[in-house]
C-alpha cells in the first residue's frame, strides 16, 4: 500500500474532514470501476465520488473491500438520483447504494439535482437529515443547487448542506454562487473541473504559459487553481498515469498574478446540463 497523496483536508460545517482532492468516476464503465478505483487507492487517492446513476457503485465497493487501505481512511460520496427523491423513497435508495458499495455508511450523501420535474428537493433534504441522524451518511449535502434551491432548504430546516457540488472549471467559475456558499458555510465541490474535455484548456489565455513556467500540464494548472480557490475537486480519469499527473499538484504554487490570469478566463461557459433542466 502506498502513502496517501498529500492533499489538504477541509473541514465541513458539521465538523468532519474531507480530502480536498479525490477521484470522480462518472462515465466509468461498471466492469472497469473496480480496476480504476484499485489503481487510485494504490496511487494514494482517499476520496472517491460516485453516484447511483453512474451504475458503478458495486465496482467501487469491491475495490474498497479488497484494498489494504482501512475503510475509515477512504472518503466515499454517493448521490440520491432524481427518480428516488422523496420523503419515503430516499432511505431505500441510500440503503440500496450502501448494499452495492458493501458499506454500512457513506461519508457524504448528496441530492444529485434539484430536479424541478419531481419538485421534491425540500422533502428529500428532510429525509437526508434523518439518514444522517441514523448514521447511514456521516455528512449530507446537495448538488447542482442554485441559490433559490438553497433558500428553499433554509426556509424548511436549520440544517445547512455541507457542500454543493456544481459544474465549475476555469471557463465557468461560479463566483456569485461561491460567494453565497461562503456566507452560508457551504463548501463548494467542482464537477467537470477539466471542462469534461469539452473545450481545450490550452486555448484559454495564459494557461499554456503558466503551465510551461511551472513545467506542468494545463490540467495540473486547472486542478491547482481549484485547490488554491478552496474548492473540493475530483477530476475523473480511467488512466493510472493521469491519476498520478492529476495528483502531482502539491509541489508548485500559482502566484497571485497567475490566479488573476485564470480568473480572467471565466466565460460563463456551461458544458453540462443546467440545474433547471426538466429532462431528468
Ligand atoms: P472532468 O472535468 O474531470 O474531465 C474528465 C475528462 O478529462 C475525461 O475525458 C478524462 O479522460 C480527461 N482527463 C482527465 N485527466 C486528464 C489529464 N491529466 N489530461 C488530459 N485529459 C484528462 O469531468 P467529469 O465530468 O468526470 O467531472 C469529475 C467528476 O465530477 C465526475 O467523475 C463525477 O464524479 C462528478 N460529476 C458530478 C456531476 C453532478 O451532477 N453532480 C456531473 C458530472 C460529474 P480519461 O478518462 O480518458 O483520462
């Protein structure tokens, strides 16, 4: 077993600690997940972000079970899918996720989308509070929530989500939402931190120069930018050499000028679905 990667840990608003850098497994094939998460744990990743809808919780769980890394050293997140939202359905959904993962609790359970089509984000949040209190999830949070959805939760309960996991990358920086999170004590998690490969990071002004200056790739610069912005980040890759590359981001620091150059790359360029979509 190798050492854990040297990521900082951040403290959630419920007092628990989360490794700031992890591995995401969206679009990881079910029969590849065990191999990929095994590689990640060997490389030193200790934070895995999955979801019921990714259909790979079993593989993630098998890798964790077979690993020499103790369970308590691995931070596991999964998510409540939209069609499972509801006061009475959330518990069964989490229990099934836990069964697939082979775990008795997850470290973080998220409502995956506000899902206006179902209109159940508030009652789902109330259900998640009960699941946390029952010990099935140590921490609870949300994903793809806009300010209005966070306000809905605040009006109904006094439990503030530990995190909001949203699309965020150098061309889509979510500064207003992040300021709102900071006021409320919610940590920001980035999904799609590399823009999901849907645009060339190298084409953003200044990124290639910054990367060359530090002898890093533009992907490493993007990951480092998230870390210095205080964002939790879990780039996805299926390739072990890229897992190593994406984790080799603690041996350099972006200067204030370089952070300002990246701040100026914001294009409000959303590459994924909008939180108010009604397709799913
Ligand atoms: P990312 O921004 O992490 O991009 C992943 C893509 O970048 C893949 O095509 C990968 O290819 C490639 N890549 C990874 N590392 C490198 C590298 N060093 N150099 C070049 N290319 C690289 O997108 P994701 O959508 O996967 O976001 C990360 C995680 O966020 C997800 O895996 C998931 O856990 C979460 N997520 C959550 C959502 C939500 O609604 N809550 C929505 C979407 C994602 P390859 O695999 O071939 O290396």
